[in-house]
């Protein structure tokens, strides 16, 4: 595979952009520069075309450059760009759609990125409870801000300890965030009892997808709801990945458990910047957008016409349910197909996933929390992904990352992926 142009462009980028990329997880061992993306395909500047399962870390749910979404965005460009006071009908329509579809959403506010939404959820929880501490689970990611950037894919020696994600994080922020193993209700309850009257919120990725796909147990989520009710804690479901990808009502509609606050981004707008925080009316009215609200909210680009138009068009495309039906079926085929090939070749694999998301872990045993994934064979995992990329199938070449199927993927794409997976897995034995 030729990558000379990608190399040259990346070298040019590194002269003016630190590391040559605009987000840390975009820098891979092989340089990639892109010139085209459409449907399920992406093409680099050297002319290599890939079947894309990375989906830009998840937003691409309809397919790249979806013509309906792009047309809605183009139409939005003929309306007011930004005035910066008041409201537009489009912003109202977006909030109405969120309230209509998401079981726990009584009101909604729009932002541009998931990190802004989770940051606001932190501030809201602290503002309404007057408490400072947060609980999050080992293995979850909620964005780049100080308060929750901790204990994601931690190395084994950091399990059970604080594992901040960045230099420069406030010591207070690190101290005030308590880490608990996922799916462990007893440990969560103990953390609450150890800090009586101090926990403002429990943050949970509705499915911890930043470590592939670790499904929450039903009794765990119901238990969290009970604990939060008993102790006056705000339960936040971070549905930045799961929202609109796993259903119009997010993964909470699958679980049948209502959080107090939810956050959405990514798949809501098929690749355009749009994020939402939504939840109980009495909590949402504490935001300073409402008279008397004491929890400050700002953001020049909140509710931007481009992101809002893209979100409305994406939601409209998802509303009749046929895309979920098809992508979930393709997801089932992929998970079963990978497991079948691995089994036949004697390769240990847990073929995890939900709906349109799939993650082959190269291990055996149960996967209920991040700690279980320390058994994943990282070399095999990355080797598999690299082998797929070299053969034109783009699966992010990093361990335990999820893959996404979009509405643009076909049965023929799944066939080709499984045929290629078999070839690559044979090289791994
Ligand atoms: C679950 C979750 N929450 C929040 C975020 C932050 O979203 P953004 O990158 O749009 O700031 C991410 C990003 O990957 C995420 O996966």
C-alpha cells in the first residue's frame, strides 16, 4: 500500500500542528491524510480506499456525507447564520425531538461537543446538590475536561488508584472524582457510604464503549437508580456514543431505566457538531438560561444552525426504524461471523457489541468490567486491526476500540469483511 503522500502531508502538518493532528487519538503509528469520504468508504490522499468501521469515533451513523443531511445543512445556510440572542425555530424543533424520543428528557439544551455537555452535567449536579464529589467507573470516558478525565484504559498497575488522563489537571478535581469498578453495585454503594452527603453525581457511559463494548447488567443499572434516589445523587447517563446510534431513545430506552440527566453528541448529527444535555425539568430549570437558574451556561455556538439542521435531518432519517433494523442485523452477522471464524481457527475471542457496534476482544472469559479486559491479547488485537487496514478495511488500529456499522454498509460489505478477517486471523495463529 502506497502512503507517500500521506507521509508528506503529515510531515507538513507537524510543522504547524503539534503532532500533525488536532486530537490526541488521531495520531496513529501510520500517518493518514484523507481526501474523500462517502457512504461506507473513505479514501486517503494516496488513493487507497477503505471500508470504514471507525466512523470518526462514532458520529457517522447514516454513512459519510449523507446527501439528506448535507442538503439540510445547505438549506440552513440560506437562513440566519448566527444572531447570538434569542432563539430560532430550528433550535426549538431539535429540543422537541429530543424530548419526544428520549424517555428521561423533559427539557434539552444544545452545545457543540460532548465534552461541553458532560462538563455542564458536572456543574449542574454540583450546583443543585451543593456537593462536590463525583463517581465514575473504571474504563469510561466522558470528554477532555478535568473532572472526569480519569481511569479510562488504565494499565494494570493503576487499577484501584487514581489515574488522571493529563498533566495539568487540578488536584482538587482528581481528589473529588471517585473511581469504582463497572457493574459493581456493592462497590458503588460503599463509595457513597464512605462519603456521606458528599456525592453530587454518578456518571455512567450507558454502555462503556470507550473500551469496546462492556454491557451494563440490568440489576446494576436499576441498583444505581435506587442508590441515587436514596442518597439524593444525580444519575447521569452519558449517551454521547449510544444516543441515537442504539435507538432514538438512546440505550436508556433499551434498559428501561431513566437517568436524571443525559448527554448526547456524535450520532445525533451524523458528523456535524451538535451536542445535547437533557433531563428532568426541575433540574434543567436550574441552568442560568432560565430566570433564577444559578448554574451558568454559555456558548457562542450553542444551537448552531449547521449542527441543528444536521441533527434534525439525522433524527428524521432514523425515525421509521428501518435503519436500526438493518444495521443491527448487520451487526449480528458481523459478531456471529467473527466468533465463528475465531472458533474454527482456534483463536480465543469474545465477539462483543450491541446493535451496530462490534468489538472483537482477543481473550476468553467474561467481560463485565474494564479489569476483565486486561486479559485481552493486545498484540493480537492490534495485529488483527492492522492486518484489516492493510487489506482496505479500516478498523482503528488500537486495542479494545469499537467498530461501527452505518446505514451505508451492505451485506456484501459484511461478507467481504468476514472473508478478510479470516485471512488476517490465519496470519495471527
Ligand atoms: C462517552 C463520551 N462522552 C463524551 C465524549 C466527549 O465528546 P466530544 O469529543 O464531542 O467532546 C466522548 C468522546 O469520545 C465520549 O465517547
